[in-house]
C-alpha cells in the first residue's frame, strides 16, 4: 500500500508538471470567461470573441501582463475603467486591454458610415410626364467613442454582450417633397405673333427653342444672350424688322426681343430678381409700356436670378399665333400682378408719304399714284411699371420697378410711283 501511494503521488506530480508546462503565457485558465460581443446595426452584424494572445518574448509578455490582455474579464474591465477615470477616451481605453477588438469594429463602421444622397429631378419639356424624380437617401455616421463605451458598459454586466451600434442619421439637403414644388406651374406668359411675318415667327420660335428645357439653380443667373447665342445666319436666324435708334429697319434676328420680353414677364410673375433689363427706343405693340425687354448683341442683355431656394425649370415654345413661356418652380407667397402707368403722352407725329420707286413696300399691285398705309404712327410715351402683390385677394404691396421714355414715330404711307 505504501508503494502504491508513492506511485500515485508521483503520477500526480507528473500530471501537475505537465499541466503547468502547457499553460499559455499570461496565466489564463479554462474555467475563466472570455468576452463575446455581438455588434448589430439594422441587418448588419459582426461578432467578436476575446482570444488569448501569445507573447513572442518576455518583453511583450510583460506588456501583456500590464495591459491585462490575457487576464480575466473582470480584471480587464477594471483596467479599462481605471484608464477611463484617468482621462482616456473610450476607444483607447478599450483597445488597451482588448487590442483585437478594432479588427471587428472597424469593418462594420465602414459598412454603416455613408453620406446622405439628395433627391434628384430631371426635366424633359417635350415628354409626358415632363419631370422624373429619384428619392433621397439618409446617411449614417457611427459615434465611434460612444460605441466603445457601450461595449465597455455591456461587458461590465455580461461577458456575452450584445451592442447596437450607435449612429447619427445624416439627413439629405434636398428631398423629393421639396423638389415636388418645382413641378408646379408657377407662372405662364404669352404674347401674340399672329400678325408677324414668317421670318419673324421663325426667329421667335428659334430663340424660345434654345431656352426650352433650361434649368436654373437657386442663386444662379439666367442670361438671355448667353442662352440664345448670337443672332446670326450661321446660328439659324433670319432677317426681319428690328428697332434701331428709333426706327424699324431690317436686321438678322428680328423678333428675338419679343422672345426676351415674354420670358421677362414670366420672370416678373414668378417673383424672380431681375438683374438687367432694357427698354426699346419705341414702345412695343405686344406688351404694355415698361414691360418690354430689349436685347442685342452689342451688350444689352436680359438677366434674372433664381431666388426661390430650389431649381427653376423653363418651358418655352410657340403655337400658331402665340409665343409662350412657362416657369416651373416654388411659387411666391403672394400673387403678382403687373400694372403699367402712362405718365405722359405726346401727339402722334404726321405721316410720312414715301414714293415707293423700288417696290420696297410692295406697291407693285397698286395702280399708279395709289397708296397704302405701311405703318401707323405712335406718340412718345413716358411710363412706369409696377408690380402689385396680393394675399387672399387683398393687395398688400405695390412696387415701382422701372420708368421708361419711348420715342414718337411717324406713320408711313407708301405711294406707287407713276410710270413715265
């Protein structure tokens, strides 16, 4: 029995020695709990298990010991808490004792973090529907320090921790509901082209076609000259009557001013900020005085700024007898009405009798000495243009926007020259 006892004692010593030799460095025992963390955000999940780290040398092993990397969970949490109390940020405090945690945290943060995407709108005025909208998307930004602190708090309660990743929702600047306001017809304006010549109608239609579909961002300025381009034959424009220095003369692009005037009035009714506008030398027939917009290639432009806070879309076209412009944008709070005030008016100058020797006024079909009226005269006019603002049918404001002086012009009567 004594020999048997000695044998058993020897075997126990050998087993103990064998167990000690194979213990992992860092003094961790099988019965000790290790941290297990499940991170989740929506359908995204990531799992971390606190593994034993093996030190390659005594220096690293000493560092592991100081940082409690292979210590019990309670000792690790105590170490993290001491670092937090000494002023460390949650991330550095946790990674001090859980150095492998970042390898699991960082990938899920990268998956979650994303910038918000604004809603978009496209405008095709020649299609139905004219507008196509894509919905906005929210973005997310993980609060990294808070996440590490949440992990710390969870592990302090339970070794098997479940943590929802805290993330701030980033809202897009532009939503579909905002852009829907741009699809509303804010204002429309038209002028008559019923009595215009074929070339003049062509020029008006061409100018408006170059404007049709224009998108003007908030804060952006629209330039008529830049949008339409030079009024030249190479740019597609034909010869028609233009007003030059108080007279009607032939010029390339005649009629384009009616297009700019139509856009101008639509801009006024939409509440746009007019930054440049010029009056004709003669009062036009297609709009009231002080509501025309003369343009030319010599530097006179018509410009306005979109101040609605959202994009503006322009539809511009001609029918058989009308030049039409439509603005789609956020509507102004008040209804805007134009008012032209006649300040003074002269007498109409006497007619000019012109002998049409060269058939300039198409008198060939007349008998010798017969005449026809080519143009009616017009008085000089001093006028003022106002915008009246109405809220629920009541005028709440009235603003003078311009004062103009238009020259007088004589009528023309053409007489067919008598043949010798």
